[in-house]
C-alpha cells in the first residue's frame, strides 16, 4: 500500500514540476485566472436577473432573450477567434478578451436603460467568446507533453468561477446593488489581462502566419477552398457525429433553460432570498465539478455512449422533482443532482472531436461549437416565454423530456473504435 501511495505522490510531483518548469506555472495561473472570470460571469448575469428586472421592468421572455443574446454572441465568436489565432497569436486574443470583459462589466454598471444593458450583454458574449479558442491552443502549444493536466486545471478554475461568482454577486448586490456587484469584477478582469500579457509567451512571427500558400493561380485556390469546405461539411454531416451533435444540443438547450431562470425560480416560486438562491446556484457547479472529473474516467472504461446515456437519464428525475421540492434540504439535494448533467460536456466533446478528420478538425470543431451554442442558447428564451404564463412546472417537464430524448439518442451511438473501423472502410 505504501509503495502504491508513494508512486501516486511521485507522479503528482512530476506533473506539478513539469507544469511549473521554465516559469510556465505563472502562465497556467494567468490563463486559469482569465477563464475563472470569463466563464463565471456568464452565469452571474442569470443569477442577478431578479435584481436586474427590479430596475428594468421587462417580461421574463425578454429577460430570457437577453441570456440567449449572451450565448449567441459567445457562439458566433468561436469561429472567427479560431481564424484569428493563426493571424495574431493567442496572447493578443487572450489579453483582448480579458480586458474587453472588464470594460463590458463597467458598461453594465453604468447602464441607464435596458437597451444599454443589452448592448453590454452582447459585447460580453463576444469578449468571452474571444477567450475560449486561444485558451485551448495556447495550452496545447505551451504544455505539449502535459496538456491534459493543464486543461484540467484551467477548466477546474472555470467551474470554480461559475460556482463562486454567482453567490458572491447576489450577496454583493444586496449591499451595493447589481451594478456595483458587476463593477467589483472589473479589477479582476484587468489583473488577468495584465498577467496574460506578462506570462503567456508569444508565437514567433512565422508561427502566427502559417497559413498554406494559396498557390500560383486564383482557380487553384478556389478549388482547394471548395475541397476543404466539402471535407468539413462531410465531417460534420456524418451520421455518428450528427447523432452526437443532436443529443448534445438537446442537453445544452435544457441546461441553458434551467440555468437562465433557476435563481429567479428559487426566489419567486420557492421564496428563497436572492443570496440563498445564488448559493444554491453555485452548488450546482460545485457538484458539476465532481461529476465532470468522474465522468471522463467512467467513459474511458464503460464507453462514451453508455455513460452519456446514463447521465442523460439520471438528469430527468431532478428536473421533474424540482417543482415539488418543498424544503431547503430537498432543494439542495435536487440542485446537487442537477449538476450531474454538466458532465455531458467534456465526454461528448471528446467523443465528437475524436471522430473529426485531423486535416479539418479545427474548422469542423469550430462549426460544431457554434451550432451547439446557438441552438442551446434558445433554451433560455423558451423557458422565459413559459415563465411569463406561470408555466415553470411545464417548462421543467419539457426540459426533462428533451433530456430523456437525448439519452435515447446517446444509446444509439457506436463506440469510437467501431466508428474508426467503419470510417476506414467507407461505412460512415
């Protein structure tokens, strides 16, 4: 037993040393810090909706549309950000995303009308969307031998931000108002931007403009572009990728609808204070961090499709139970189990990415991510429209039904190894 524990400690020590070597530890801290704020603030806005609607008397449909705007603008920035990586490098995009995030928080704090609030919402979606793609490529480039561990640390930082910042913001809004609560995050964004500028190494000039030679004539260039676009289309349109994409879109639609109005529902329907509702909202993401860490290992052992289906089916009961939870203890239990559904993200991402051909993987994955987030973002508008007619229970039942359908779709997914064999023989 002691030899096994000693081996584990040695592996952990070696990993930490590799991540810190050559001053890269500060790079990891900077990237993780930026993601802590970039992801966390996307969930602060839904958590503050009760206070925001007290200042701007809009319907819940309009409030839901505002959250949809946040995620749609995040989604549409994924593809351009990927293209810009090869033009200007990751450091410039990461710094710009962090600083722009801080500036939008200042606009939120000063917004005199709901129209300005919407402008800030769209701008923050674009700013946070600018951060995601270069975050991934920078980690892969800087930590080529330990990118898995580096990704784990950065993604964990984002989950912690999503867990801690919403309850912090709801508590602070009781002291300084929702505008003041958002203004308090501006220094964090600017500090992250400064750290990213200081510690993320830039690419060499030849690395930031490494697009292939377009060829000697325009006709040849157009032919290559058409061939590349066709390869991307075929990769995304394959039956297996399409099934996984539809299942994940349903799960994301339900997730967006749930998280956009969970705090509002807990305050208006369950009678909780905004601070307590924000705390429960944070618990959802702490629970998610636990399930996410276990989900990947289970998928590797038992198969991605099976685990995805199990997570989806397990996500149905808490959605059905939420309207009938009549005590704080039961609400806590329901929220903790709702966090399980977030483990779909990393498992489905790994499954889909592994099926995309390597020569078009980046572009195809950008197209998939844009589709996922655009469709998923509509969940908040749908739930908001039902909430206007006091149909929260119906909304949660709808989300539960969509989750169950996703589980059925996931059951039909073949294992990646089988897909690889079929792909080689032309069966997929």
